[in-house]
């Protein structure tokens, strides 16, 4: 082959490989308790073949399941769009240009673009994202600069696109004209027990001797998914007596991971409001 044809051949193979790497489901986890409730409430089918740009926010406290739900939706929906990208932990990224590059690479299926500034990235995104309907998830956003650099306006995107944001700050998304916001609430008692058992016993049921203390665990963390996971893993393989002893210790000297999750419960649950998933 001549150099010209060889270059085109290699470029074509590179794009095919990149497409395979980008167009695939994300790892979500094994224990998606209550996920169908969110699917039904969101009525996701309305976003397929839509004639407008839809912007959806998913809000809630840390560890409540925002990213898990966003990944599950992504896995369910990405095949219905001509391009897709999941930008995880946007808040933790040091350079917004890197997130812009990820977005462009995944949607356009090329690594040809080099972004030297956020402003340049904005211009490239505005030009490239308007050509086909895409699914874009911006996970854990907490600042207007992130939103302005990655999805400043619905006018950037082709009709039929779905843009999903996750974060703790509902007002941030509202001020960005994200008018549909899905709130993530605590698990109810039955769902809490199911999730806890899946980690404490590696199955959805437990022996009778563990029932009473399992209920105490659920009451202790008040339906917080991440706290239930940490506590289930912490108690896995231990006897009932050890469970009781460990729970007594936790009331005096809380486990750091469990405490970090549980400490948010007091302000997150208004006493006058009943939370479900």
C-alpha cells in the first residue's frame, strides 16, 4: 500500500477500535435494589426519538445512588443514540480540558483533536455536538464553570439528545435551566434489608437468628445505600453475637466509612417528609 492509503487504513482501524471501546455498557454493580422504581418514575422511553434536547438532573446526598442510577440509565439508553459519553466524577477532574477531550473523543470517535484551553474546547464541542443526537452524562458536577465548559446550553446539541447531570446542588442545576430534576431518596425498610443482606450474606435472605439484629442495622443507617453496603461488608462472616457486639461498639466508636455516610442522614431527611427510593 502507498503511504496515503496506509494512513487511511490505519486511521479507519483506529476509529473502529475507539468505537468499540466507547460504545459499551458501564460497570454498575451487582446489587441494584430499587432501580426499577426509578426507571418507571422517569418514564425513559419518552427520550427515545424525541424531537427536542432533553436535560435531566439527578440530585441527592453523597452515597445515595446518583451515579449508580446514571450508569444504569446510560447502559439502558446508549444504544438508542448515535453517540454517547459518560464523564464520571467531573468535580474531581483537575483540568476541564481533559473532560472536554473525553467528550469529543467519545462522541466523534477520534483522537485527532487537541484542546489547549477551555474556550477552544467550548468552540469544538458546540460545532461537533450539533450534528447528531447523543446521550451525555456529566456526573458529580458542582460548579457553573463545569456546566458552561461542557454543556452550556441545549442549543449546543442536536434535537433528540439527552443530557444528564448528577450532583448534590439542585439550585445549581435549576440555574442552568435544567428544569426536570429527579430526587434520590432513602431506601424503605424492605429495600434496605434486601441491599444489606446482599452484602452481609451475599444473598437476599438470611437465617432467622439474624432477623432481629438485621432490622437493628437497617434502623441504624436509616436506608442510606452506601452505609448499608459498608456495614454489610463489615459484618460479613461474623456470628450473631459478634454482630451485636460490633453494633454496640459502633454506637460508641463509629466506623469511619459508615460514619461518613450516616452523618449526612440527620440533615438530609426532613422530619415531616417520608422518603422512598
